[in-house]
C-alpha cells in the first residue's frame, strides 16, 4: 500500500501544471521577439524607400544647371529686346528732331525769301544803272554772299532750274512755249528762284518751259 501511494504522489507531481511565473516570462519573450521583428522589417522598408527616393546628386546638379541656363537665356533675350527698342527709340527721336529742325528753318527762310528777292533786284538795278558807284555794288554783293553763306550753313540751297528738265516736284511752270531749239520739257527761263532744304521744298521755282514737237 505504501508503494502505491508513493507512485501516485510521484505521478501527481509530474502531471502538476507549469509554474505561472515561467509562463508569463515566456509570453513576454515572445512579444519582445515579435516587436523586434516588426521593427527590423519597418527599418528595412524605410531604408529601401529612402534609397529609392534619393536621386543621384549629379543628376540633380544637371537639372539645376539646365534651369539656370534657361533663366539666363530668358534674361539675355529680354535685354536684347530692350536694347533694340531703345535703339529704335533713339533713332525715332533723332529723326523727329531733324524733321522739326527742317520745318523751323523752312518756315523762317520762307518768310525771308521775299526780302532776299528784293535785295537781288536791287543789285541787278544797281548793275544796270550807269550812275551807281562801283563800291556800292560790291558792298551789296558782299551782303548777298553773306546771306548765301548763312543759307548754306542752315542746309538751304537754291533749286537748279535753268536749262534743266522740268520737274513738277521742284518747279512750277507758269509759261509754256513751243521752241525747236530746246528739248522736250526744258526750263528756258526762271522768273523766281526756288529753294529747298534736304528733300523739303521751301519755295518752288517759277519757270518757263519749252516743249519741242
């Protein structure tokens, strides 16, 4: 009987449930291993993503350089357009100033021309008169030369008419004659001298034109 009881006690001891403290430790260890595994997987995934997202520094610099070159070309093109516009503006201003100058000179000279005509008639009359002093005529001619010099400095010049082909843009024909001694549309007499400044006519020449058949 005693041996049977001892065997039963040994059997009961061997079949007794495991210690609760050991079971809890094992569970905690499993949780730690599981967490460590998850962390390792997350780190590996982050490293893979950062590796994929990270670009080659050389390519980045190339892209930045291309963008800067485009900006430089845009600014260069803008500067060229501004320079061209400014150059055209200066030319336009210079042309307007030149035209204004010619307009003012033409207006002033046009008002003085009747006086010049009378002065030339006075010289012609003095030359034709027998009682006129020679020194007086020389004085008038010197004054006329000064007038011509002033006109020349202003850019004013007389229009050539006598023995020239009639030009409606320069001459005003007030008489026409048939004369075989001259060619067609040839100015054979000038009644009033014309003047111009550059291509601008201040006063047309009054002329007689010969028309040959």
